[in-house]
């Protein structure tokens, strides 16, 4: 931590800078050979809450130069377990956990009179778990869960909070920036050869850390003024299970989640009255590559074999850019929210046995909480340049299952679902004076794809395949000038535009070859139930 809590009555420049690099790693390697062999591995690698990175200015500042508050961090947690068990009775329990819980914060919590202000918070947070298990025996079992999380405590925040006090950067620029790259990865691999087998894998990858830039004050002045929040969140859960046995029960559940707490927000408070001699920008964005991916792959064989697989990939993380104060002078104003996340849930599995059962459920969801919102509030907006409020996004949800089963009696079920429920909206209630243009623009591209395939070769076989691809009624696209807005700009072109490209595709196919009986049921379903609207009520 770097903290300046006293009053600075006079100075040339003021800086509070904190810079951290932290790496923790835990690893176990276990091998056992015997009549009865059981291995257990519990590994924790954690960058905990007290290991935060924080730069703070808490007292009033009077300066003839620039003021800088900067907090940069790189946090890496890795947990790995490797186990080999050979014997008559073998088993393995693996529970690695990798957590990032340390916040990164740059903050000014006092008044300022100076020339320029930079508040910059930046963090790379990476949590990784890996499991590998090999078991050979008359009875073999491998059960475990790999958990990788960047938690809610690991938020990245750039804060200016002067309450109602002034923040005067005079002829200098104001830049408040929060930037993050958060990654959680959980990978599990299990291979077993036995007469009797039970194997279960539960990889979990989760991002719950916010990325937020905010500005709150009374009156404020600057040359250019920018509040920016930028994130790239990735969650990857992967399970691979291979087993050969006389009797086998095998299953995996892979879960990858970007939670609602992992929102990206850039905001200016309602009490701010800003006089800028340059351009004003408030921007929140998901950078390219943001995703949640859950994957499972299995191959099992034996006399009686059951393989059950599930993958769940979800994002609840929204993007919001909002200016709720007033601008008394500027050369242009932009409030922009740029979303865009890909969620993918995929299963590939083969089950072979005298009696074979295979089942798969893959779910990919972009929920209603993952909305993209751009907003200018009911304050004044005075400018001699363009005024633009814009929300854009490219969202993709993909669910895919490929299942194959074979035996004297074989049953295969495949149910993938891809759903998008996230709205994209841009609204302005500004009382605008002057300016060359006034625009509220929304541009959206949504794609939901679900694909299921089931193949069964048997004496008696049943194959069920049902894929659903949905963009539902919550996924509205809306651009609006509200009824309280006014525009007094004789030379300005006024534009309110909402454009949406929504594409859904559900495909399903089953191949069922039965010597005695074959039954196939395929029911793909695709639907777009959303609305697109543009309204000018000013």
C-alpha cells in the first residue's frame, strides 16, 4: 500500500504509487502400488485479501503540477495434483484450489486543486488448477474437484470520491482508469483400467471480480476528461475422462461462470458539475476474448457402462457506462458501453458396453444480468462538438453435444441449450445546449447456436437428441431520448438508432442402428422473441 493521508498545502506534483507482483503455487505428486492403494491430495494456492494493492490520497491537495495515483498488480495462483494408483483396490481424491482474493485500488478521496489528475488501477489476476489421475486395479475410482476463482474481493477499482468538494485539474487532463485481465482455469484428466470403476470430475472456474472506474465530486474542471473501465474476463473448465472396465459409472460436471459481481462499470456521479476545455468521455468495455467455456470429453468402455456428462457456461456480468452529472462546457461528449462475451458449452463422449448408457446436458447462457447499458442522466450537457450515447455488443452462446454409444442395449441422450437474455440499451435525458450533433445509438449482434448429435449402435437402441437455441424476450435492443430531455442546438443533427442482428440455429441429428429395435427422437427448437425499438420523446 501507498497512502498519503495528510493535507498537501503546496507542491509541484503529488504521487501515490503501489506496484505488486505475487505468485503462489502448490503441487503434489503421489504414486502408490499395493494391494490396497488410496491417494488423497488437497492443495490450496491463494493470494488472500490482506495481500491487496492500494494507492490512496486521502487528504486535500493543492498543487502547481500533476497528481497521480497508481496501483498496478499481477497476481498468480496455481495448484496442481498428479496421482498414480496401482493395486487390487485403488482410489484417488484430488481437491486443488486456486484463489485470487486481493483487491487492486487506486483512489483519491479528497478535494484537489492542481494541474491534471491521473487515477489508474490495473491488474492481471490468474487462478489455475490442474488434476491428472491414472488408476489401474480390480476396483478403481477417481473422484475430485478442481476449483479456480478470482473472487469478488479481487475487484479492480479506480476511484475519485471527493464527496461534494471540488476537483480542479485546471488546464490539465483528468484520466480515471480501471483495467483488468482476469483468468480462471480448471483442468481435470482421469484415466482408469479396472474391473469395476467409479469416476467423477468437477472442475469449476469462476470470475467474480468487478472492474470499476468512478468519479464523484462537486464542481470539477479539466482539459480533457475520461473515465474508463476495461476488462477481459475468461473462465475455462475442462474435464477429460477415459475408462475401461467391466462395470463402470463415470460422470463429469464442468462449470464456467462470470458472475454478476464481475460487472464492468464507468460512472460519473449526479453531483458533478464539470467544466472541460476538451472532450469528455465515459467508457466501459469488455475487451475482445472475454468468455466462459465449459468442456467435457469422455471415452468409456466395458460390459455395463454408464457415462453422464454436463457442462454449464454462464455469464451474468454486465457492462455499464453512465454520466449522471452535468457538463457546463466541452468540445464533445461520448458515453459508450461496449459489451461482448462468448459462452460455450461442449461435450464429446463415447460409451461402449454390453449395456451402454450415455447422457449429456450442455448449457450456455448469457443472462439478463449481463446487460450492456449506456446512459446520460438528466443533467445539463453543454458542448460545441458532438454528443453521443452509444451501446454496442457482440454476444455469442454456443452449446454442442456429440454422443456415441454402442452395445447389446444402448441408450443415448443429448440435450444442448444456448440462451441469450441480455438487453442492450442506450438512453439520454440530457438538457443539451449547443453541439454539432446529438446521437443515441445501439448496435447489437447476437448469435445463439445449439447442436446435438447422438449415435447408437446396438441390438436394442434408443437415441434422443434435443437442441434449443433461444434469444428470449429479455434481450431487448433499445435506444431512446427520454421525455425529460431537451435539445437546444440549431445546428445539430439528432439521431436515435437501434439496430439488432439476432441469429439462432438449432440442429439435431441421431443415427440409431439396432439389430432388433431402434428408436430415434430428434427435436431441435430455435426462437427469437426479442424486440428492437428507437424512441424520441424529447
